[in-house]
C-alpha cells in the first residue's frame, strides 16, 4: 500500500463542509454490500453500518472470548503527501511523526492554540520508501478536523487527499490471530501499533496490530471492491460477525474514550487519561505550551475515569453527584454479561480528581457508582461464546 490503486479525488483543502457532511450520509462500503431486509442499520461515528447481526451480547462475548469480525468502514483514510509532510504534520499533532518507525503507527490529538482537543487520529508510516503518510479518523469528525488543519498549510508543500478506494475490517478476540493464520495472513508476529503490507488472493491487504488494552485486535485494510470477499472468508474461518452496537460496548469495556462522545473540544489532553497520544520530547507543535504547563504543574482538575455501576439506569450525560453536588458526568454506559461473572454495568465519564479518593459516595441517576481504573479488570475464562 505504499502506492495503492488511487482514485483521483479533490483535495481535502478544496472540500466544503457541506460536501463532507453529504458524504457522511453514505453507508460504509461493507454495509452497502450487505444491505438486506434481515439486517438493521444505524449510524455509527458518522457512517451508516450494520447495528447487529444476532444479539449484541452474543457478539460482545465473541470478541471477548473467541473472535469477532466487524465493519471499520466508518474510519476514513487521508493521504498526507508532499516534501514537507513530516515536518508539517509533526507540528500539528501531540505525538511524534518524525521518529515514527517504518511500518508503525501512533495515536495523536490535534489541539488549538489554547491546548483544547480539536480531534484525534491515527498516523501510519508504511514502508521505507513511502512518500505518503496515512491518516485515519472517524467519519463524524473528518470534515471539521481537516478544515481545521488545512488552515495551517500556508507555505508548506503538503497535500491532503481523502483515500476513498480503501476501507477496513476489524477482527478482535483471543482467537483472532488464528483466524488470520488460517487465511494466510500475518498476525501474532506483529508488534502492537505496527503493520505489514501483504496480499490475499492476489489482492493487496494491510494488516495492522491495532491498539487494544483488553483483547487482541487487528485491522485489515483492503480496496473497497474486495471487502465483501474478505468479510465472508473471515466468517468462514470461524469469526462471528459483529455489529456496531457490540463494537461500542467493547470500546466502553476496554476504556477507550471516543472523540465526540467522551472527549470534546473543551478538553485538555491530560484530562483524557490517554498518555499514549502525547510525546513530551518531540519539539514544538500547536498547543504544546499549554500541555507543557500542565505537565510542569503536576495535575489537571478532572480526568476521564471508568465506573462500575450498581445497576442499570444511568445514561450518558447523567451528572455524577457527591454530597449533593455535581462532581462529574457519565459519557458512555454499557451493560455487559461476562461469562462466569454475570452482568456488569460499566461507564466512562469525567470526574473531578478529588472525588477519586473514595471518601465520598458517588451516584448517577440515583444509582451508586464506583470509580475503577481503566481498562476494567474482569477476566473471561470461557473459551467459546
């Protein structure tokens, strides 16, 4: 994929927000291929896709204890090219692009001058001779994020183009690597956040060992016209098809905050509990002064935390109350039945740091809640769902 089959499209810098918003209404390439009366579709992170293939609980169990395959077409690709691409992008994001290893990726925030998060993305360097950096973000924020960063392409020789001819499939679970091996694709030998260019049935494929604090997780990038063939092959190999509802529940269970859901444009990087997005030795970038000032002073006043709920009831946006006063807010809530452990209701949310000491009783929606470190420490001992 150093230079994949590329459909010439208008540069992102030439797109209007209206065009981008209209594009967001189109289903993912896989969803368009799977469309049928027996499937339910809903919008997820800016793109219509299949909500569930069976029950969300069965699908979550598959990803936790066996293997589940799911649509990643709501993730959009951008090609960043031009001779100034590395220097320019390094000055735009919170992680280091200059030191990115060959065939490796990193997660980063884009900040404004006040240090507030304007979006997040994954950045990949494919191959030693590649003249393109591959950026990946969800479709819901694609228009606003690209509109923001393009304002900082001034005298730089940088081009940003959407790559619409490629899409992605996700594969998660303790048996995921075995599924890949059965298809003749690499998996277990890849280090986290690293990737490799390969082929499947003479079709170019990129295999990514994706970030995942809980279960093994892989991404398979492939040209959109072949995605349905690969999807069927993975299912034939033993993976359970999973919809966006299960993917969202697993995200919450693994404690991965989502931009536009748990992270907003008012938030500072250190409030997100996502140190993997920050590099403190990379040099100057937009918003760095604020990030460094926070680091030198020690702590921020609030943070994203995990919560274990006594029972179902509270929903996203429910205020967290301590001693009759609001001290935070839930942002994502999920009920998951864990093999051998029964139902657990977990949540992500913002909480003032002084409320983490456990001295005060916390409630949300009248339900007792307990702060928990992320990811949630529940062990799945059942092999098959």
